[in-house]
């Protein structure tokens, strides 16, 4: 037996990566070494998010290209990875044919993928494949069906993201003087249709101030200015848009609860076991985690979700589930 087992995940979002974690671990569990090499899009930030994940030995990048030759470039890239790593098996967690073609050309002896009646099946060695009828299904449903078809043991869909102890220590030290309980607000999103207005987050924070000692606004550096403008002179609100991904995950894990857009941060909240309320826009993520509840404006209109609805759901869950961040 030579060479590792490679798992190829073609999705670009952090949230997508969280959904795949149970499957990745289940594949790793079938190997004697208990580990896989993960090939993922750089935008998924897998190398950061999974830095302390014991079932992932290494993360290698699979850039997503644009232009007429993008498919050829992806085939060449993954062919080079396969030639260098000499994997004994490749698992492709999608129906796309490019990594399957590359693995075939590189002579990888075992090649598995979703299939879904796609041309990928021509280049795979080991079924069964998911039926074409499943193409419209959500990725989480496809993953569950694929696991069952290949005898992978997945006890829970909970991602249970492993946290870097150093990042947790940094966050605890940085915010040690901030009174609890803490609430995280996930203000970022990948597109406007998934972005709740900042002024509504501010109003929700104001109306929840009797429950939470500190409200953290969590997003990317480009969202910091909008957060500060929305907060104004509202007390007890802290802009936390300059944290690294592992530190953001740590802050979310140390919070009593989380309210946020349908985004990577929301999925991270579910993945680290923080009670979270998701504000859903286009293509809303299902409530796959026991930590996650959803508010959907209907018809993919996140702007139709009112402050009243958000505040009422957070307040309801805070009281019924006795939220606290005594672990912070």
C-alpha cells in the first residue's frame, strides 16, 4: 500500500466545507492511517479551518479558474497533484468530471465520485453512483446518499469543527474585560441577496441588550467600516472584523449565541456548537444542525425578515435553551 487517499471537494464556501466534514472523517476512518489529503478550493479556506483537524493530513489547493481553458487548467492542476502524491484512491465529492479525468490520466487505481448520470462516471472505477434524479438535491442530501451507498459510517451530520487552542486563548485574553453573555452577529455574506441590512443588526442588538452584555460584529475587514457606522454610539457593541478565521471561530464558540446571515460564519457557529439563528436569503441552507434555526423571508428575500422576527427568535431560544457563555 503506497500513497495517500485524496478527497477532492470543489466547493468554494466555508459553509460548504463544514457540511463535508462528516464525510471527510468517514472516508479517513476507512484508511489504516486514519487520515486523508484534502484537495479544496482556496476560497474555502480549508487550510486555515482544518489546521488542527486530525483526520486531514494536509490541504492542497485546487484553484478555480475563469476563461475558455479553465477546465483544461483544472485537469492539469489535479493531474500534477496526483502524479506528485501517487494516491491509491481519490474520492470526488461532486459530479464534475475534471478531477476524475485527471485521476484517470495519472493512473490512480481507485476513483470514486457522485456520478449523478454525468460524464464523470466514465472515468471512475468504483460505484455505486448517485442517480441522475438526485441532481437538484441539496449537497447535504447528496453527501448522505453517497455515504450510504459506499458504506461510510456517519453517526451525525454535526461538523464538530476542531478549534485551535492557541486561537481560543488569544480571543479569551483579548476580550477578557467584555461582560457576558456574548452574542455574535454574522454581518458578512457572499452576495447582497444574502445580506441583512446593517441597520437592522444594530436595532436587533439594541433590543437584545437586556440579554447580552457584549455584542460582537463578526465579518471580514471590508465590513468593519459599515459595522462601525451602524453601531454609532450604541453601547456594548464591539467590531471584531480583524480576526483571523481560527480566531473568529474561537470567538463564536465562546459566545452564548449567534445571529447572522446565511454565510460561512453561520455554518461555523453550527460547527462549533454555538446556538445560532440564520437569516436566510437565496438558496437557504437547511437546518442540518441541532444548533441552527432558520428565519426565511420567503422567495429568497432576506430583506423581508423583520427585526421583530429576529429578536423574537433569539429571545425565544435564549430563554428556552438557557443560553450562556460561562465557558468563555
